C-alpha cells in the first residue's frame, strides 16, 4: 500500500510539473522591497529593450532579434496581438472565403507560442498588447479583420451592431467593437467571441512567468473597456492559480490628461502604469511629466513602463532623429521608470528599433549600473544647484552614491552630497556614453558642494561615491 501511494504521489507531482514547467514563484512581479521596479527570478530588474517590429511573433527572424537584444543587455520586448496586413496570418481560420470564429488559425498561434518560448528561454520579459487598436480601424478592419461582420460567418451587421466599413482614425474611438462589455453596450453577441480570443491568448501565455499585459495601444475608448479586460484577464489567471499584472496605454501625450488618471489613480484596476505617449515630449518637459506621475503615486508606488520610445519630434514624419529617442530612453531611467524600450522603425513606427544607437544606449546604461546601485536610489534632481533647464539629472543613494547624467555635455552643476557628513572625500568616475568608456577616477572633496562639468560633448554620466569621512 505505501508503494502504491508513493507511486500515485509521484505521478501527481509529475503532472503538476508538466503543466507548469515554465512557472515559478519568482516570475515577473513588482519588487517586494521597492514596488517602483520589477523583480524577475528573485532579483530586481530594470527592463531595457528595442526591436525592429512590434507584433514580433509575426516577424520572420524574431529569434535573431532576441539574440541581438540579449547580447547588448536588453531584456524586454513588446508584442502586439496584431496582423499588420494580409501578408501576416490572422488569429482565425477561413472556411469558404470567410472567417469562422469557431476555428483558430494554427499558424498564428504557433508563432505566438514560439515567441513566448524563445523569450522565456532567454530571460526576456514580454509585454503583450491584447487588442492591437489599429487593426480595428480603416483598411485593416474593412478588408482583413475577422471580427468584421462582413468577413465572418458567425454574425451579421444587424446581429452584431458592428459596421463593415470604417474609415476613421482610432483616436475617434467610433468602432462599437470597443464598447461590448457590461457597463458599456453589453453586446453579448460580439463579446463572447472576444472572450474566446483572449482565452486563447491566455491558454498559451499563462504557461510562462515572464509576461505583462497591456489592454490596448494608444487607446481613446471608454474606461469601461480596459477595466473589463484587465479584470477578465486577472480572473482567468486566478482560476489557473496565477497572478498577472495589467495596464492600459492611453493616447494623449500629456500625462496630466484625465484619461491617464484612469490608470495612475486606480491601482485596484491596473497593476502598473504605461506612459509610452509621454515619449513624444522632449527634454525638461519629458522629465517634468515623469515627476508628476511619481508624485501622484508616491503613497502607492507601482512600476512605470515605457514600451514605446519615439525618435521623431512631435509626430513629424519627415525624418528620424535617433538623438531624440536616445534622450528619452536615458531620461526614463533617470526619471525613476521601471522600463524603457525603443519603438520600431518600420512603417510609420517613429522609432529606431534595435539599431546601433539603441544597442549603444542599452549597453551604456548597463555599464553605468554595474557601478551604481539603481535599486537603492531615488530621483534627486533637487540636489543639483546652478542647474539650467535640461542640463543634468540626478539619482541618489542617500549619503552614499550619486549618478548625475548630462544629456548633451557641456555646462556645470553643483552637487549637494546631502546626507553625507561634512569633510566627505568623494570618488568621481566619468562615463562617456557615446564611446562606452570610463575615465580614470578622481578623488575630491565637497565643500560643501561638488562642481561637476562633463569632460566633453555628448552624453556623460558622473558616478560619485563616498570613499571615507574625515575625522571618523
């Protein structure tokens, strides 16, 4: 009898392991010691990324993209559940020329599963966008989208309340597809098929512990839509014995817009905050917006993510300026954000993806963080005296260490080593972010301020360490 019981126990344990082979108690979650940052595999992590496409599972060479990303120190990707056009598979299969929402397209879902497996094996976090907003408007909706009533066999225009033609920009939010949940239009005809799509995503993604969930991309829809899906996904995960983390990405560039408060002010609905659209702002305005969010959530801090960092000026389509993206990317880290990722260069992507500038930025930040304790630090721009607008930004580990980032080189600020006693001797290490090179350290004294002036043009970071306190 004991042998039989032991054999049964072993069989049960084997079944549990097989069903949760990718899960652990150390999956992605807000770091328990400081919920401004993420934790993965039991350690705090700063998420840095960039890829040449967004629906990366549809990208023909996504494993090479992941390898390049990891090689330069990156660890996060964005994946929209999208099909940009007719050349990429959609989620449902066609029968007799029309989609049948009862039937999934195996190619689409196999690609998705392969991406998640490849990312997990490399320790890369995936931020999934469940509803690829731009797929539900204009040509993508009218000609290709399986949920269009004229393109499927499951419901008609009259039954669904959905139009078969749409010529609007998504900012108008006039597709009733995004008003189906209870509290909105309560459109049960369409909602059940939407639930089926989300259930299929979760049947794959819940196998993994490296997944974050964003409801939409640049959305302008009613708050009842995102809140419904955030709750739906969390409930489904809970039923599977999982804890997942959700957010929404709003369209306005100004983080003070009331729509952003639906996320910022509602931790009971959204577990983290995606502020990608702030990455249209520049310089001091960009950083001031980060300060606004930090202040607003100071009593209940959560990770602040940037899954899209743009490299154009205010939506200007004429040319890319990599410097803009690089400025915003570094600025997000010195603004206390938990993630920052370069947007794609393809199409009207407005980004630099994973080009040489992006890779240099990721490497540079990782090199600085080898010598600076980010996860013990806080934003401390107030410690910089005689500072001009957008001249320098400061992270500080109180009384012990400071990292002062100069976006453009030139100029000078005075660092107030607040928290350290008088007579402090300091080590100053300068990092050239253009050439990824450290200069020889200097030992100086602060009396009472430490003058800091970059050794040259371009981006520089000064890492300042207390090395001893005189008289002790």
